C-alpha cells in the first residue's frame, strides 16, 4: 500500500522518509522491497510478540482506563534508536515469528474478552498493511484500535487508516530535540511527527503523548518546555503527557537510569506551563501516577504503576465538582 513508481524505482509513501527504492532493494525499514516494479512487504501477518496487558502500559491513561488490550507486533522499524528496548524485534532482519490472518487476531481478542487491540512494541507504521486490515475487521466487532507510534508517518497513511484508528500514543524521545534524533536515532527531521499529531487531531484520533528522558544527553528542561508549549498551542492543555524514565539498553548500556528527581522537575515544569494531566512512567510510587481533577484536585483515577485501583468518575466528570475530564470510557 501507499507507493508510486518513478521509472524503475519505487517511492514509498508510507512513512515520512519517503524512500526511493531501486529494483531488488528495501527501504530504510528493511521490510518493504521493490520486486520488478511492485512494492511488497516482508512482514504481513508475521507476529513476533502478542500479549494481553493493561492499556495503561501503552501508556494510555485516559482511553478506557482499567481496560485490557491485545497487544501485537511485527518486525521492522523506520528509526535506529541506539537505546531501543525492543531492538531484537525492531532492528534484526531475521526474527522468529508466527503467522496470523487478520481474522485470527480478531478471533483471539474476542476469545479473551478484550475490546481493544494495540499495535505496539515495534513501529506499527512498518506493519501497516496488516494493521490496516486488522483495524478494519476489528471495527465490525466493536473492538477499538490503538497505535503506539513514533509518529513518523505520512498524511496519506493517516488518511487511509484514520477512520479505523481510535487512539494513539505518540512517543517522543528527549523532548523531540532535532540533534538528538539525528545523532542517536538516525532521524533527519522531527517535523513530520508534529504534522502527524495535527493530523491525528484532524481525524479525531484520541491522543496521548509520551516523552522518554535520557540522563545527561536528553533531559533538557528547555526542550521539555518547548514541547509542552507546542502541545498546548496546537492540541490543547488536556492532552495526557507522560514523562518516561530511561533504563540502560541496546547500544547505550553506559547511560544510567533516569533519576526520579529529574522526571519530577520536568513534570512540575509541564504543570507550570499549564498542562492538566502530567504523569511519570516506568517509576512506581510517584505522586504523578493518579489523575486529578484540574478544577478541584479530587483524585478521579487512582493507580499503582500501570494498574488502576479506583475510578471516581461520573461518566467523564469529576464527582466532586462536575468538571469535565478528558477521558473516554464505556
């Protein structure tokens, strides 16, 4: 899906790299290949990971809180993050997998009583064809679809899947610092991510944003503030914002874990700018686990890590003062 011919080459129009792929070669993602002037995907239906888990793990705190998701992934990625925690799935060309049809995935979700499918672990854009078909079929069974994405997709891709996609978490790293993305992720520009967020809003896809904070090289308070200000101006102050702790992984084992104090400073900065729902992820026991009413401070959703302990809401309103919370529930 989503390509055009340019002579003997093919221009892929799925992700923002828009690779020009010669005959017999693959794009940057290593899974889309030009075979005699036709673009094929190598990973259709090849699932490398599947699990039922809380939607809060995505992280999505305001989209059907307390629900379970069927999370699936295939292999491949359009980034080269030196700190990827799922690098064995995303960066290797040969990965063990099990083949499924879209019907299989929806059947498994129904058998497990799960009403949300999350396309996650690796970049769902890169297994777009399979995700698209699962999304379309899932809709017929009133199953919601969620992307956990780096946001590096084209407007054409969003337009194609938009009516079937219910929610997304867009994962920033180092607050979207352009030089960080070039040096540690091989991403030439961060602008397409911001365009994706605006397109998600246009297509009414419920969105939450996460931001991985890396000690020493990706913890700038100025960058965090810039990102938050952009979110508020373009998307609104009610977008849930998650600051995520880094842990040593892949090619960056020498970098220490993110201190809680660093995350708390950035969380307080985000609140000072005006963000209503700020969270800290990968660190349990933080005061930024719960959802509080922005108007009166009443705890409307209480959590321990990714597990919901109590939901104190009258549909989508604070039971204490009636203030509307940006949350989607049954």
